[in-house]
C-alpha cells in the first residue's frame, strides 16, 4: 500500500534537500578550486581568474613536484607512517577491545573508565612533548608509530561491537579447545569486518593527515612526512619564489605547486575510501551504539 506524504512532509523534504545541496557545494568547492588551480597557469591563479575550471591549462606544476626528490621522500615517509602505524594501532586496539569486552576481566570497569577518561581529559601539549622526549620518540620514526598507537574512541567502537557477538559461539569454541587468541582470530574478527574496516579507515586517515606532532617531533628532512613538507613550501613560498627564480606570470608558481601537492596528497585516501565506504555506516552505527 502506497503511503501518501502530507504537504508538511513534502516541504520538509524539499528543505532538507536544499540544505544538503548547499552543504555539499560548500564541502566540495574548496577541493574543486584546488584541483582547477593546480592545472592552471601561475599567472591565471595570481590574477584570481580560476573558479571551477582550469584556466590556461598546464601540468607544469605537477612536473615540478614529481621531479622534486624531497616530495617523493616525504611521500614515502607518509606511506610508511600510515601503513605501519595503522597496522600497529589496529593490533593494539583489537587486543584491547577484546579484553575490555569480557565480563570475566578483573577490574574491567576500572580499565574501561581509564580508557574513557583519556577522551575527556588531555594532559596538554607540553607534558606530552616532555613525555615523548623522555621516551626517545623525538626525531624517531618508530616513536611516531608507537607514540600515537591508539585512540580511546576507536577502542570503544570495537569493544561495543565485540560485546554484540553471540556468546554461544565463544562457548562452543572453548568446548572445542580454542583459546582466546584463536577465538579472536577465527570468530570475532571475521564477524566484525565492518567495525574493523571503519576503525582502520579512521587510523589510516589520522596517520596520513598527521601534521602537528610530526612537525614538533621530526627534525630531519629525510624523516619528514608529506603534510610537514607541504607546510614548509606554504610557509616558505616567498623564499621559494626568489630562490628558484619563479615569476608570478610564469606557467607555474609557488601557489600552483602547493595546489598540485595538495591534490597529490589526496590521491591515496581517494583510492582507499571507496573500498571501505560500504562498511563505514554499518561499522560506526553498530560499534557506536551500546545496547
């Protein structure tokens, strides 16, 4: 039986669609502008002629960044931090979430409170920096991976999802002689693909976009991630213009190089996201709501 909408429902739907279209335009336009500017000439960008489409189309800015060894070095460092950092974070988070989901864990409530406490209260930048320095994480690739290993919010998402797995499956596995590690690997992880994929995406994006602490802790250029490299060319663009002899009316400029670098930094996330997107809504809903 077809359900007829009232006039108020139709007006509300139209209003919602208008609001969503406006939000979508506001969200997408900065990326469209950066993409169009990266393929435009430096003079077109300098005189503000670029809005939606490239003006005086050129790929010279991409040729410049692709021939820059520092760009590839920082790109490789970012891939290293994202790949190994995400693996480490997921390893720790899954083990912690599994343990915290078990009622038989002694002092379970206390441990859960301690995890949640870190969401509410932050020690601050200076104590964190002193702590990282004492632990030897300064200017250390491994320190960047280990020092930012887990986020409490992600552990809670996984814990809530694990708590929804039927206990009868676990009891049957125990009767068959399985231990906790085998139960986690054979039962919990396959049944929690949506939640694990969602948290993996959270960690991967966090690692890829990691900027502030890597800027503070990393000193050597050969360990610098892409975001810090991007920040350097943005801050030093005037000096870059003078040093390289690039003129504002040239086929490319520091601005177009910055825009091309931003687009290049988005490529891996754009490639990864469609493969995980199908799990995203299910994973965040089931993991974020506790019955």
